[in-house]
C-alpha cells in the first residue's frame, strides 16, 4: 500500500484522535514497514495496547496475548515481529524456535513479569508439594518452564477448572488470582512468607484453596472503586469495563470484566450510550477509531510505559536492522513449551 493510501485510511480512522501532520508522517513510516515486511517475509503481531497509528496500519493480526500466541504458533513466515512486550515475544519464540522473533524495543519490560523468578516458583513447588502451578502468560520464559500450565486473562478460569484440583497455585498476579477465585469458588491465600519445604499438606488450610503471589500490573492497580463512583455520578448511563488485572473491588463495581479482546467485543455488541475502559488507555483510542459511533470517556486514563516503547518507527527499524532478536535457551524453551501448549489446548478457538 502506498503512503498516500495509508494516509487516507488513517485519516478516516484517526482524524479525531491524532493531528493531521502526525497522521501524514506516520503514513510514510507505515508504508516503509509494509515494504520491509514483504522483503523480510515477516508477520507483524499487534497487541491491543499499541499506539493507534501502528495498530490500524501494519499488523497482520491484532488481539490479546492468547490470540497472538495462537497466531504465532500458526505462522509460516520466517520472521515474527511482536509489537508487544518481551514476555509476549518470548512466547512466540517458544512456539517457533527456528524462526527469527523480533521485539521492536530493547527492553519491553512488565511489572508483573518482573515480580517473580524461576527460583520463586521452585520454592513454591517445594513448599506446596503436589499442588499444580498455573502461571499467567505475563511472565518470562524461565518462569513458564517451572510451572504446569500457563493461562491468559481470556482463559484463566477455564485453565484453573481444567486442573480439577481443590488447591491451585496461581502466579504472579494477585488481583487476577482473586478475580479468578471469585468465579471458581476457590479461597485465596497470599503467603507473606513461604512455609518450609514440604510443611504444607492439602486440607490443612482451606478445603478449596488458591495460593497467589503478590504481583500486580503497574497500570491496572491504579484504578480504584472511587474512580468508578466518580464517573457514575457524572455519567449515570456509562458502561464501565474493567480488565481482570484490576482489583476485585474495581471489578465488582464494573459492568463487565474480561480480556482486552473480550472488552472490545463487549463494546462492539453493546448499545450503551457511553463507555469507560479501565485498562491501558491506548486501547480506547483504537476502539474509537474502529467504532466511530461509540463515545469513549477520556477519564481514568493510564498509559503502560512499556507498551509505549513500541512505535511505528521502532517497528520499521526492527525490520530494517533485524533487531531486537529474542532468544530462549533450548532447555528452558522445551520445558516452557509444554506449559504454553497446555494453555493453547484450553479455552475458545480464534474466531
């Protein structure tokens, strides 16, 4: 697609979101990305939190981490560019060891992924012998390698229920664990100090237990019940959607809670007059661009500093210079693959 065509397309979608001069410049960059994508035989995966000009121009697939993980597993392209953060690109590499996986930023961190280590998981397994360990996709490869199965916010409940166990260790997001516990009927314990290895026995605490970890998303933990109360006073007809990484108190006050893809579909299918998303704020711009008839309130907005690192310019340079390449040690990759494949076998198929 030529830059002129991209400009017209982006102008139609983002004219109310971005200034015209920025749209013009972004269209030029997007044209370069699309050309390089063909030259490199690459596929571009765009997370729902990407900046609007990137999200609406160059990705072959858009979605949440579960959808994009499945797309990564299916691709026949030799290069995968993952417009997300490092743990997502690592998951693509776990599924595609012979392909070149690129992350358009050198860092691409995540507060959740940084909250737990492989050594922590091994200590939990020793402390709670025989208890299955579920690890949220928002973790690094070495942590995935130590768990029994991964999950995303899309299929966390289904994954926990698939284990058919009265006791589950759920890592590392405390809030997601509590929200999943509410849906599954499990009681949550967040140990301040790990018990001595082997000291814990099933049935000694609570009959149905979820053992959580005190990790939190630095964006989603900022939303409060008071935010919701304040917005409802101003806009009583608003539909409020909260990501399950928000606190249980926030989720309980919201009208809907689900993964980023589930939130997008809920807005598309709803006839509400106004909407408020309690998640990374770029997604609201992306929904408005795709659904100009929807009124998105610009309140309670928080930007993920790590997702903010990914831009069209960074994506262009990633393809141009084949940087920053993601590698996972083979012994870790093989063990992590088992956990990821078990995750992919649970939950809904891609539409």
